[in-house]
């Protein structure tokens, strides 16, 4: 489903050249749950932005669903992104002026879906995330855990092939964080491919594979037989 070959990303200013990613190569199969870990500044978010078609690499190749997409135009990237990729962010990125239903509906409006089809998809996503009872509430009326449930519902409402999660529990307490991770695990068990950037070893235990970055390079890939048992806190 995903293959990168020598992905390199260099940020240049008038005086400084910074290599954020240095010849990163890996493959991810459909249905995998992969965690990307490493210290701050190691290139995790840069890599996620490239995988999500929010940025292009300076060098290297990126194959997504069988197509080499790293040289796509902005319009091609936008179309591929909205049809195939859902995003979950640490800061939720909900629109405060829209209620829960409207936030979740937004990606379907961008896809040009009919009102009746949108309604079915949104109601299904809200039910799946167990947030239907909050459908008319606004983001500021919700707890952090509830906001992230809405964000996950928005990410899955268009039935994407891939979900990219950037520190999805970073702003949550442990109880709400575990709820969100269980939701992501459930989606993965249903066949959705998930790539998650995280600092949390606890969250990484939900993944089947962990890719570790350091100074823009892969230093380790750990393939696990299954989720480790977590300590009860």
C-alpha cells in the first residue's frame, strides 16, 4: 500500500540547510498499524506530512496505492488526499463555530457527496465513535476525550484507505487516551491502515510494528507478534 525509497527532505533558508529526513525507505502493507517513534526533531512529523501528501520530499520516491505520488501537482495531491486519507491531530483541529455533526460532515462536503448520503455516513461515524448524543454540541462544550472522538469520526467518515495520527493522545489524560487508542485499534481490526506518530511507549504497544527515527534516519524496526499486555494503573 505504501512504499518509500530513499525519501529525503531538506529545509533550506538563506543561511541554514537542515536535513529532516535522510534516505528513509520502508514498506507498509494494507491493514497494518504502524507506530513511528523517536525524539523531538528526528523527522517524525515531516515524514507524516509527506505520507499525508501535505508536503513533497526533496529527493526520493513515495508510492501510495501503487502510484508514485511524490511528483504530483498540488491539485493531484489534494484530490488523492481527500479521497484516501484521514487525519487525527494532537490538537483535534475541530472548527469551533461548527457543531459535532457539521465538523464530521465537512470532508464529505469537500467530496461533493449528496446530502442524503452525507447524513448516512455521518450518523454511522458518530455511532461508531459513540458520540451520537453530542451531535448538536460545539467543540468547546466537549471534554478533550470527546473532542478527539469527534476528530476520529471526521477522519473515518469518508472510509479512507489510510489514517494518519499525529500524537493522538498528546493532550489527553491516561483514561481518555486509552479510549482513543482503543478506537484506533478497533478501526485497524476492521481493516483500516493506521500510521501513528507518538512519544508514548504505551500507545505504541497498540501497533503491530514500530519504526524508530533518529536524526532523520530509520535506526530500528520492531515487528511485534501482537499487542503487549499493559500494566493496570
